[in-house]
C-alpha cells in the first residue's frame, strides 16, 4: 500500500517537453523478485505509467505449498505475463546458470525490455546482470560493472582500500591464499596447477603471487573445476586466524561469504575448534559446495559493541549522491529488525532541542553528526569510483565515532522506504530552473535511470519528514527463530500514518470481499511485511510506530510472528530515549532479558495468588475483590502470557509510574491510572468493533471510570497533585480542607479510597517479576548506549535464557524430534557423508541433522547423549518436516528424570508467594 503523501507523476502527461522527455512508458519490465518489493514495484509501475510488466513466480512458493499462491495475482492486470520457474536460483552453479538462461529466454520471447530483481534473489549477481545486458536487455538496477566492482564483498573491500576508505581488519582473498600455500608459494606451483587442469593461464610478473592465484581461480570457475578444496580453505582459515588472534587476542572473528546477504553465509567464531564447521556452514548455506564454485569468503575482525549504519546512494554513472543514513543496529541472526533514519537534519534538530537541558547528550549527538557527514562523503566518493548508475547502499560498522566500511549492497534495500519517508528528490532542468520534477520513490528513480542514464541531472534532496522508521514483520517465534507453515487468516486494516508493504496479502477476494488465507510456507525468507511510519521527531515517529504495532491484529493458524517483539522493544526504547544508540549485539542481550522474564513467569501462578488473597480476606473485602476480579486479572493474564508485552510495559514506565529503589515497590501514580494505562497498552480499550474477549468489559469500565471520577474530585477539593501525599492522607491523615470537605465526607472518602485501592497492590507484581529477572539491569547510560548485565551478555548464561522463549518440543525418552518445521538435510552438503548413521553413538551438543528454514541453515544439536537406533528419515534430504516430528529412534545413555506435578506445584507456590511478598 502506498503512502498517501507520496506523489507519483506520469511524465508523458506533463506540459513541459523537458519533463516529458523522461517518460518511462516505453518500459515493459519482467519483475523477477518476490516478497514486499514485488507488490510495491507493481504499484509504482502502475502509478508512473510504465506500459506493461510481468512477474516471475517460483513453483516452490507459488504452487508446491497450499494457500501460498502469490497474493499479487488477485488484481494483476496482465494475466498473460505470469511466468514460472521451478526455483528462482537453483541449488548450485549448474542450476543457477540454467535458470539465468531460462529467465532471459522468457524475457526475450515475451518482448520485455527490462528486468527488475528487487532486493533479493540475484539482484547483485554480476553474472546474471551481465547475461541480461549481453542479451540486449536492460537491468533495472546497477549495471554489471557495478556489481563486479562492489557487489562481491571481496572486490568492494579492495576498492575501498584503494580509495583510502576505512575498512575492517581482515582477509578478503582466502581462496587465493589457500591456492598459493597449496602450490608451495611459488610461480612454478601455479603454472603446474594450470597445466594439470588444462587452464589457459599466463603468469603476470607485475602482479603479486596472490593476485595471480586469483586470476587462475577465475579460470577454474569458468571451466567448473576445483583447484582448491574446502579442506584447503579450512586449513588456510586456521592459519590466518592464528595471525589475527596474535594481533587481537581474545577477539571474535566473522566469516562472511562474498555473495551472502540477509544474514545468510555468515558465522562468528571465537576459538579454533569452530573454524572447520563455520567454513562448511557458510559455504553450504550459500550453496557453493558444488565443484567449480567460487568459495571465497571474508575473514573480518568482529568489532564488538558496534552499530550498523548505512548510507543510501543514488547515481547515474557520472554523479553520486548520498540520501542520508539509516541505523540498522537492531538485528538478530545478522537480519535487521527495526531500521530508522539517521540524517543530518534529525541530528541537528535533536542537538538544538537538548543543548540547554542536556548538554552532554547534545555533545554526543554533535559528534554523531560529524561521523555521519564523513560517512556520507566517503559513500559518495565510493559511488563515483564505481560509476554507480542506479541505487545502492554503503554499509558501515560504527564504534564510538570511528566507522569501518563493511560492504556495498548494489541493489535497493529492504529498508529503502525509511529513506523515502525522509527525502524526496528534486530534478531541475540545467537550462531552465523553473522546470523541475520530484521523485519520492527509489523504485521510480531506478526506472528513470534505467532508461535515461547520464541524461538525468544530479538531484537535490528535499526533506519530507525529519524521521522515518520501519519494522520487518517476520514469521519468527518469540526467540526470533524462523517459524514456517503458519496460515494468516485475518489482518486488521492499515492505520493512519501506516504504510504496509505486505506482498498483497491484505488484498481481499475481489468477488466476496473476504480475507484470503495465506500460508507462510517458508521456502525463502521469513519476511511477511514491512510496516513503515514517519514523524517530525524520532520520538513521535516511534510513538506512531508503536501505536501501529499496538493496534495491528494479525491472526491465524499455527501462526507466529515477531509483531509483539517489535511492540515491546519499541516501547522499551521510548521509555529510555528515542535517540538510543544500540549495538548490533543489543538485541540478543535484550532477548536474554525477555527470556529471564519468561523464566520467572514459568514459576508464577496468578490464579493461586488471587485465590489465596480471597481466602485471607474478611467478608467485606472478599466482596470488593470479587467485584474487581476481572478488572484486575484480565489485563494481568494477558501481559503475563507474553514476556515481550511485559518487558515493553515495565521497560517504558520504570521510574515513571513506580519507584523500585527500596525493599517495597512504591507507586508514583494512582494504581487506578496505572491499570488504565495497562488496558491501553494491551489494546483492551472499549471499541465498538471489538468482540468482548478483546476489550475491557462494561462493568469493569464503569468501575474504573467511577474510581477516576472519585480521585479527580478529591484532587479538586484538596488541591493535592502528588499521589504519594494524597494517598497518605486518605489512608491515615486528617481532613486537609475542612472548609471544602465535611468530616463525614472525609470519612466516606477514606472508605471509598480503601475500596477502590483494594486488590491494586497486585500491580506491584509487574515490577517484582522484572526485579527477580534482573530485567531492569538492561538500561541506557547517559551516553545513549546500552547497559547490559553480565548474565545477558555471556553466552553460557545468555543462550539458555533465550532458549526458554522457544522450548524444544517434548520428546519421549527414545527419540529425537525436529525442534522446528522446515526442510530436512542429513548432511552439510550433497557431496559429504551424513552427520550421523544408525548405530553411531553421539554426545550431547553434537550436530545430528540440519533444518533449513527460510534459507537459513539450523544445525540441530543432540539434547542428550546416546546411540542412534533407527533413522526415520532415510533418503529424505530436501523433504519438509514439521515441528515435533520424530527424526531418529535412540537409546539414551541416561534416562532423564522428569519433575513430578507435585514438585512443579510446590515450586510455583514458593515463587509466587515470594513475589507477592516483595
């Protein structure tokens, strides 16, 4: 769905001949991507007058799975332009080459002039782009020379160094280094390998040994033969890491495949024992284990406590322009979650607003402004050097006010909408400043650049909004692990200020108007939709975004998404400071904090607590508590049902609604108003369209309103604003205003106060659970950076806490089950042996099999030690398994003793009693 504030123009309808000359109506484009960008592109094409377009569907996500047909087809205008391939990319080099030929044949046969590949699939693949260009077609995106010079991460690093751009320490030519070592570090060794493999190679004495090795490797890729093995790369990696660890002892190192993206093909390691498996995993995940594949990957120092900032670039091959930055630090498994604009205008405005009230914060943001300007300048230099002729992103990691170039994504980014919320582009006729047009969509800009190239004048960026933000709604569970297979059965309409790129899932049946069920099959990535918002400040932007998340209702069968993860996180940030500067490691620590909350909730019994409260009450109090039971318990049951909801609420209001510094929680605001805020936070307000199960009940709302009216009247009569002072007087004090309140009224008011407050002390549980979980240890310091407790940072304590959020399915004592749904593999690559065979003994923590979910490889580890008795998945590689499906029959070394119901009950009673007494 397009933002109502975006202005699309059809160039051919302009009165200006200069503007008309930039028409794109001649384009007939084949869209060869999927996900939210496909539907967005169709909408943009419709709006700007592109003549015709078609879409390419993969049978894997449009036919094989039920209820997974591309939702864009529901109102697709060109039904004859729907084309299908078995799989977009194929499983290896040969399949990819066959697919490229097939796609080009489809394009030529059907008269397409352009191909658009969006932000996935082969959008950065120089081989694919070059084949398109050689076929006489136009690639709508950076040309092959850009993809070759910057799209491959190793080549981008080399170029960056030559431009004096700051880069991360590491190695970018591991395959060449491995070949040099294998051939005895000699020219003769390289020549001998070339001769043995009939490669037409001539040694260039002007180049280094490593560069010559690289040339020889390129020839081997063309002939689809291997002159280095995976074992060679593993050995060389070990040698290189020894050198890195000599210079940077104790530091973690990142392996990153040169063509990876979206977190795929990356692993972070800390010790020698992890090297071999990390190499194999990134190559297998990137599908380059087949003979003749380019297996080069980067080895980089993993700079800890860094932020991930990126600069949006646009160019026409002659000029390059930065469109500000985006902070993408909030990420998990190398995949971004919340992305927010970082621009000079935003930082300047924030500096001005806090100069008087918070000079330290102003000073920090002024330094950030200088860093951003430097990043933008270096990005433009890089863009010009690679002759960028479309849109790309210059990505950096930032530590303090130092930044290191990481990579260039030579494609449009998932989060490009964030930039669109902030800037639009003004293109002015160089010969007549009164003639100009605006473009506010990067997809539209790509279309114009693909047709008119160097004719397009360098634009001016015009501020639209000070802040833009986007959250990615993914099919993931509470621990942010992929969760495939769910069916979306309903989705509330977009709200004011919300831009929802949802792949067309919310498009209703054109005949019946009903919502069409949609299966999140999981063949590709986990992204379901992008929710985008904007604001005049970052705080207001996040408040709008939070309200969108609060009110969005996404329901279905076996459906798990990260919507509430985003809601809790956004509220937590708003409770600290909207200009919070998280590191890329923050999200995993935050999840550990949420897991710690869940660990306490697992041992807490609200029903028992309330029952005990009623038992101890006298007849009058019991009557009052019974009347208030649903008013109090319904929102508590809901917030305790999801630790992300709990974390967001107590993170936002800590220190605002209560003081927890003493032994007992002290409310800083009337618990009546705290409860009202809780109902609002949980989206339980009374709205006509909601069913009773989703809103406050009428009699509870009447009681709440009665209490609010009472305290409003008391405050008016006493002129006391402070809750602490007012509540103290109502509990034990004398009539403060005898001239305005009679003694009889005062006595009645004290009794009414006791009745209205009865049971509300239970709200302190929200805080006590947070204290017991040490969740409040997660905080922000006065430098706007995160404070993280040790137990949420150290892997040995952190990871078990996160696991609590997604406990493995219960297994009987004699079987191993799939902990998640996805595609089963018994081996790391087709040419390797199975990880385990019948009769093999295994140790707890040993890899047993692999589940691929949404293009991410999850190595499943043995939960116990034992022996595999029977393999239930013989010859089943590539088959779909469901969560809790038995995989192996086993004989465990030890029979685990399960906790009895009585033991569980005793533990829950103990913890609940302790929490209530705190």
